[in-house]
C-alpha cells in the first residue's frame, strides 16, 4: 500500500538537469528512418484492435446480474457454466452462502446450475455484482 504525504522538490536541481538534457538532446533524437521503421512484425494501432481480455477469478464465475422474474427475489446472478471446473464442486455448492455475506442479501435460490436468484431489495445490479465478486474473492483467498 502506498502512503501519500508531503514533500519539497528541489527545483534548482531539476532545472540544471533539464538544461543539460536539452543541450545533448540531438545525440538521442531518433532519425527519420527509425520513426518509419516501427516495431518489427507490428503495425501501428495493432494493440488497440485486440479484443477485450478474458475475465479470470470471480469475474469469470459471476458473469452478470439482472432483475429476477421469480417471485420473492429481486436479482438474478448469471453463473458461468464452467464455475464448477474453476472453483470446484464444494465452492460452487457454497456460493449462495458466500453471497449471503454481502450486506443487503436476504435470501437466495438456485434455478438450474447457472442462475442464482437473490433477494437484495436495497442493492443496484452493478453494486450486487461487484460485492458478490468481492465476497467470492475473499472466500477463495481464505481457503
């Protein structure tokens, strides 16, 4: 954890360094050939064109949250089909109890293997999803 504090900056030393770097800058400036060449095997903008990263950890298990249409529940969490493979059968069977650690969650109920209905009337979708992922991360860290 980084601590933030206060301090003084020696501006005279920075000015001296800046002037010395500027005086010798021509020795380090790239030539036109260097700029045109680019990185071998890469084209400009290639990194920006790549798709999003595949989620890992709790984000790979608890995928999304929406409104439950089952009576008595307010939200439904979409659980990855690969949750048991990623977490193990024991952790998946405890998923409802783990999510019960989230403040505001009152009850839960499974629909199949991929939908976990939750009663959490005071929580927004994105808050419940984030808090559920955090609760799962805490559980996994304690194992």
